[in-house]
């Protein structure tokens, strides 16, 4: 049996969240908190701040679940450490999937008790997996970050990491795309070196990715008309978050899809934005890039 824990397991605070039911974003209300006080984020005790915020969010989740969900669809809320341990034992739960950013860590700060929780589950022989729709890193890079942030060196393995870059590669492999005369399948990438690396590891010939530093960001009508398209024919175009996304990349991607109508258009996620800063500023996410390519090409991306 496989369980997904959508919220941080707070063993120290005797709060845990589990569910016997599949809960989608469409069935659970979105939770918003008022903008936090800036002083809260300048405190030296960031761990205590995260702990207090987690408890506050758990209280809001409890209230929403108790008032908005019918009895048959209500997720199970476990409120004590002993009850949580008993539930795991009595229901023979062997597999745990953890989201990463915002659940196990925030930035470079581990969430309270995240490290203890992971280490305890692994010591008990449970199968633990780390899932993220962040396509910027390879599985090895994610493993290295988790080892450092959670202080879990020596117990994590690469096959525990399930990132959307890796998933995109596995999805394309399952599509059994045609190979060219050199026995290669060509994929054009909008995204980071990590995404390119994962797709190369999956056996694809890659174009695009990160441009040299002297590459212009714009492209005029005449430049596009004269562009020789060294990328050649492509079998898929994959879009991951690219902090250097620009009009030039959009032009090239659009014409590549125009010239290769059978090429798959794949998105690693459709996040509209992330939140940064004490006042929760909206940082455009990969969904904004995907929407730009979809609008210009008239295509609809497959979201993995």
C-alpha cells in the first residue's frame, strides 16, 4: 500500500497527517494566511518560526477538514505521536512519499523534525521516496541537497528521488519515439542543465538548454528569418523552469514545433508562480513559460 503525506510530519509537535482517501486539489479548499510580520522572518530562530507556522497551518487544515468534508471522504487526522506509530504498525504502511520544498525544507532550512522523521522511517525498514515537480536538478543533485539540509548522509539513495526532470525522461521513453539515421531521438529543451542531464541520461540527444553568456536575449524578424536552425528535426520539446527564458528561446521553440508537427510538447509542471519574500511576492513559475509557448505555437503541452 502506498501513502502520500501532503503535509509535514511533525512528530515533535505530536501532529501528523495521513489519508486513506485520494484528495485532489479540486476537492480540498485552498488555504491562505494573512501576510506575516516582516520581523518574524528576520528572527535568528528560523526553525522555531517554521515550527510555529506549521502548527498554525495544521490548525487551519483541521478546521477545514472538520467543516468541509463529508464523513466518508474525511482524511484521517492523527493527533498524537503514539497514535501515529500505532497507525503505521496496525495498517502495515511500508511506502512513504514526501514532497520536498515547503515540506522537508524551506530554502536551505530543514523543517522541524523532518530529519528525525526520515531517519526513523528508514531505520524501521520503510521505503521512502522524495517527490518534486522542480525540474532544475538531477536526482543526484536532489539527493546531495537532502543529505546536506536534512543531515542524512549515508542513508539516502538516488533511486529514492523522483523529480519531474526524471519523470519527463521516463515518459518520453514510454512513448517509443522514432529514432533518426544515427539511432537517436532528439529533444529540444527549455530549462536548466539539470533537466538536460536527466534527459541525456534517459538516452536522448539534446539541443537547447542554457545558452552561452554572450547569446542575445532578443530576436528580430530578420534574425528569425535568417536563423539556420542547427537544432535540426526534433521528436519532442520539453519545458522546465528557466530563469533565463527570453524572446529568442520562445521564437526558436515556436518554429521548431511549426517545423515538427508530430513532436511532443511536454511540460515538467504547470505551476503559475512561487512565493518569495516576507510579503509573499509572486515569482512566475514554469506554467507561465509553458503558456507562452502554447499560445505562440497553437499547441497544448502534456504535463507530466
